[in-house]
C-alpha cells in the first residue's frame, strides 16, 4: 500500500521558518562567529608554538612539510655529514624525503616502507620537480628520470627494523635515521637508533594509545596526545632536542645525535667520562701548549719550525703498504704533502725533547708512564705526524690502556666502537676488520660491521679526544696533522689491564711449557722456568705480572684515594674494589711467579739471584703490601 504524505503544519508567523532571509542571516552570523573563534584559537596555538601569525597560512603548507623537514636535516647535520653517513628514511610513504635528499643534495638514502610499492622516479617528477628552479625542473622533466635517484636511493620493502640480515645491513649502514609522521614506527626509530648509537630525527604524529598502552610520561600519565608522545620520546635520552618546524599540524621534531662524542664543559666532565669508560672531546685543550705556539701559525703547520726543533731526531715511519722504517724528521717533512707518503708515528717526543705540552686535567693520573719513568724504560708518550688521508687501522690500544690524542694542527676523523661491539668487527676466524668505512672492507667476510654501534667524531685542531680502555677505533687524518698521543691508565682501568695481562700470561705459559723439561733437564729449578716466563711475557706484552704488582704497590701505598678528584664515595669504593679484585686474582693464580729485586723492580739479569727464593719472597711481600693498603683487614699471600 502506498502512503501519501501531505505538507506539514503551517508555522507561526513570527517563526524563522516563515522568514527565509532572517534565517539565512542567523545561520551566516553563527558560522562567522564559529569561524572567528576557531581562527583565534588556531592563532593562539601557533603563537604559543612560535609560528608567524602575519599570513593567512602560518608557515609552510602541509604539502611542503617534507621540504621543511629536509631543510631541518641539512641545517642540523650538515650536507657533508649526510652524504658521508647516509640517511635511513623510515615509513617514508611515497619517498619524498628520500627523493629530496638524494636528488637535490646527493645524499645516499635507504627508504624503509612496508605498506606500498614505491616508485621514486614518479615521486621525484610529481613532488620534487615542480618546486625546483626552472632550468633544473626542465632538465629533469626532459630526462623523465633522476640519475641520482637510481644511483643513491634504495627501497627496502620491510617493517622496521628489518629482520632479514641483508636488509638490516643496509639500514645499519646509514648513520642518520629519520621519520616524518612515521606513525607506529616512530618509537622504534628512537629506540633502535639509541641502541645502535645512530643520530635520529623524528616528527611524531599518531599516538595509537590502545596499541601502546604501557607508554607513560615522566609524571606517570598515559601517553594519549602527540604532545605527550613528544615528551615521552624526548625523555629517552638526555641528549635529545625538540624543535618546532614551520608547517601546520604535527610539527614537533625530536632529534638526537647518539653517534656523537660528548664535549666536555669542564674538568668534572672529563673525570666522569674516565670513570664511565666513555669517550669525551676536550676543546681548545692544546691551544696554549708550547708545541702549538712554536709549530703552528693560523692553524697551519710551520714546517721550518718543526725542522728547527726536531729535524735531527730519528723517528719510526709506516709506509702506505704497512712496511716500517726509520728516518730523520727533517727528511720526512719534505714528503709530507706527497701523495701516498708514510705516517710518522710512535716517536717518543717526551724522551727526545720534553717540555712541549702537559696532559689535560683529568687525563694526568698516569700509572703506566710514571712506572716507566721510575724504571727508566721506554714510555708510551708519542708524537704522530701524517699528511691528508694517512690513517691508523682499526685496533684497541696496547695493554687495554686508555689513550688521549691532542691535535696540534689538522683534524682527525674517528670511528669508535665500545667493547660490546668487538665480535661484530671480526670475521669467522676472529680476525679484526682493517677499515670500517663502507666500501673499504669485504662485506661477505665481515657481514656484521655495518651493524656495529659506532661513535663518530671529527676532532678539530687544538682539541683532545679521550679514548677509553678496550674501545676499538680507527683514525683518518684530515689535512696535514700533527698530534700528541699518550697510552695511559689510572685505577679505574686496572681490571681491564689485568684481564689483558692475565690472558697474555696464560698464553705465554702454554707456549713455553715445552721449555720446562729443558730447564729441569740441565738441573735448573722451577723458579728459573717461572722467571723465564715472566721475561718472555715482558718482551711480548711490555709488562709482566711482577711489573703489574710493583706498579700497583707503588700507587696504592702512596695515596689515600684512587678515583679522580671530586668523585663520589661509591665511585671511590668501586675503583678500590676493582684494583683489589685484580690483585687477589694475582695472589690466587700467579703468586709463585713474582720476582722483585732489592729496589722493588723486576730483576733482569739472567742469573740465579734473579729467580732466587729471596726474589720471590720480595714479590709476594709487595703483593701483600698492596692488598693491605686496599684492605686494612689484611690478606695472606703465599708463594708457591
């Protein structure tokens, strides 16, 4: 059955239904008022965010946000660093950031995008080309493709972080990770970058509070808004910065250079870095040295002055092929700027001509070189001089020591790897990679190098870099570079030094076990064989166990505190415990191998007095004295 509906009831005469023009005016007024309130509210928010309110649109339009973000990346990290380290663009959608970086700035990029097949050539033509200057746009449109995109950009169709080893290596090969409105991947970018010591910059957008229900701000509130998410991400590391970008909408960027070495603000920062076994850069620390004043002018090396002061000294030189030789400094300086010249290194400047410099505050509690000076042995204070591109391959420093390196002139590029990353820098046989720069090593032989967490720093002239114990590092000189370098250690590094020395001592004992029968066969005593082991260990490792005990005894018995000045009581206790545990390990495993002469040093002479019972008793007595200074309750040490 059909229904027929008639017209509705007639409204009263005074009703707006009966006056169409009045109804339109009321609606228009209401809309205008609402629009004005929204505009005022929006203007207030933009003003609070520091955006200009002079134009109808505040800052760049939303469609320009990729260009604004790329500009931020260039200004923050510098185009040279972006090119050198590469950028990983996570959840980059159509890849506009990748296209702008690769095509406009020649930056190597890896785009990680799991949701769609990405046509970067289409993106560069549709999104980038229209905003290029006319001549560049015309050239790109005529070519119909970007050669730079083909050469520099790679698309990885995978979630982040990739689980496939090959794809993960591509991502790890980039030094800077970015995400613009990366949604669910945003927190993963931050956490993975901090773990891998990578620089990052993210612009958070969607929060997804139901999927990430455990997130909470520092005051315990659940993360429900984008502002909460920005605060939550920024709180993950003290080095993070937040900045507002000049486009509408979600425009707060959280960035952090987790790959950068910390710069010291004062001596207390240096002491804390030594305690934490973390690298630190000390700016202008060599500015007033006599070496800087005498051998440089306007930041450049004055060759004739170096020739005047050091020209007749004979120094070790490592050729480009690794061959070692010696030559006079004067002769080396004539080839300094030649292509493929060698690297003058390990020259004992302090021994040959002292007084040119003083160790920076916080890096001068030098147990190792004080011990060498007392014994009249070769020290570990060196001068290095090399031309542009000369380098030191990846290595860890002798005896698991610390080192510091001060540039008199020139700069150094450093790659620093914490001890936890050592296995990633080795092949299946445990051999270390020589050069960690991408393209300079066999990626099949060393598949995990790109995944190793790395700190990068360009050390400027007149600055000092502290390199902690057991941190592997590689160095490349930028320009003609003259530097002073010390291997050294203080009380906090003693556990690492002992682990190294104990390993070397056990290896030496295993290699020399066959000699025991020879010594006993000619009527020699066991103590002679043990002394022989100490002699070989000293020749190979530069210290033996007897030296270690004598050095520790002289330090701990001459001072009340072992930690750096100003350290907290718990730091002092931790450092003392570390030295005590090392000496207890000596007492447990090597007490019978200690030999000292009447002056308290290891007896070098190859005669019965060197391995006599009295020499061994002096060794165990020195160990007991050191332990008693650390542990007043006393420790009984027996020689075997």
